[in-house]
């Protein structure tokens, strides 16, 4: 006799929720070999659809209008129009997430930094041989999925570009006190959009302030060009950390790509250390690794700022720092290119304060002032 559980067909009724459409990707590269290698790898992923391959920006323009891709991969060195010029025009007239594929030559790395400042979401080294293809394509697939899963991005030049990063920007009156009165360490963490954000922040801080340690998610080979760029536009000294340096006032230490940067006490001094530990949140260098190392340093005023970026790197480390009495600042959604990492830090209770990038210098000074007052009492 049929009962209420007799019709087992109920177990296989299909879901009425429609699956998300695949992410549409356009590959722009003058090399037919590279277009094929990347295209073949991406087409094997069910959640990615390659809508075309363009050998130059003029063909890319037409394909963008035709297919409206969700993501564009872009070679920088191309005929007829270089990729950087094309990127700037694209960001001005039809913004779309762009992942730059660039050579690791000195010229290629420097141009890649310019591309990130112009609005590219991320940079990945081009394959330098058959053995590097799986690593490059795997990283590309990971970035495409991260873009799809992230909140809506502000595809524009970050506040640093719009306010003239690298030029004479008025410094808040409070910031002028930093170099004369404050000891401690300022720690910065950033990912997507961070090259512009870090530049905008550093160019508005005094040149003789406390040492700054910074992690920007970036592959090996690009971080030195990034540090050199900052050194050229900032009044303070900026260098790629080599490990073993004593932290000095007026100096910024940028974590090198593919190495974790930590800080530890050595006698009366704080020194940098580089390690090859496992990636954290798929990142090496990792903001969490830097922040957690600073959470273990006692007796030093520490201010940490977590800037724009995808994912959650830095959120747990910020919680650890706050528990140890550090002052922590998450970038406000209004100025983030991607409000991922700061959002996670806020949600987990790691942020003492939330500030836009424009407000950040004054907020940093206020934080150091509070820490100094606390020590004095």
C-alpha cells in the first residue's frame, strides 16, 4: 500500500536555484602560443568561459564590446599599442577587472607596477618555459575565481592616484607630529588595489616617522620594482627587505615576493626576518604572518593598518595584535578598491578603528599618541 514516503522520486527533484553562469574571460596577448596555452587551461574549468583571444588592443577593443567579458588578461608588451596605454584607456571608458601577465625582466617589472597603479587588479609572471605553465595557469585560475567571489570592485584609480600620489599633497597638521614625538612600528597589509593605496598613504606621512613594515601581495620579481617606485616618490627611504635589517626611523621595509616577512626582537633592536613557510591564505608573503610576529613583540607601540584587498589575509593577525594592546585600523569600504580583507578584520573584531585612505594618516598619528600616553601612565 502506498504511503507518504512511497514516492522516492522526491529525493531527486532538481533544485530550482539556477547555477551561476561561468566567468567570461578575454585573453589579450600578441603570442599565439601564450593565447593557446592559457585558453586551453581555462577552458578545462567548468566555471570559466574563454570568450576570445586578441593579438593586440585593437582586436581586444572589438571583442570587449561584443562579449562584455568579466575578466581580461593583458600582456603589457604588444604591437600597435602597448598594453599600458590600452589599460589606461580601458579604465577610463569601460572599466573591467584586468589581470596583467608580465615578464620578470627589470623593464617588465617596472611597467607592471605602472599597470597596477593604472587600475589592473593583479599581476602574474608570464610562463618562462613549459615547466612554469601549470603554476602560472593555476595562479590565474585562482585569481579569476577570487574576482568572481569578491564584492563589487571600484574599478577606478585608487584615492592615491586621484589625489596625486607622489606629488606634494597637503599633510594633516596632526601628521607633522609623528616624526618628532613618536616611537614604535607601523605595519601595513594590502592586496588588490594596494599598490596605489600604500603609495597614497606613504606620500602623506612624514619622512622621519617610525619604521614601517609592509606586505603587499605580489609575486617574486615585482616587489623590488614596487619598492623602487615608492623610494622614488616618497620622502622616506623604501627598500625591499633582505632579512636581518634593524628597523630604523624613516625607513619602509617591503616584504619580498615569495617570502614571509616577520619582525623579532634582537637585544635592544627590532630586526626583519624572511622565511619560506607555507603560504597563508594562498599568499607568501602573508599579512597574517607579519602581524602575528609583531603580536609577539612586547614593549613596543604598534599600529597596524589593513588596506584594500581580496580574501581574509590579515584579519586573524589583526585580532592577535588588538589582543596584545596594539592600535589597529581597517580601511573604510568607501575608499577600498576591494573591501575584502578590511571587512573580515572588522567582522572578527580585529579593528579598533575604521578610516578612509584619506583619513588614515591622521588616524595613525592619533593611535600612536594614545599608545604613548598609555605607556607614560
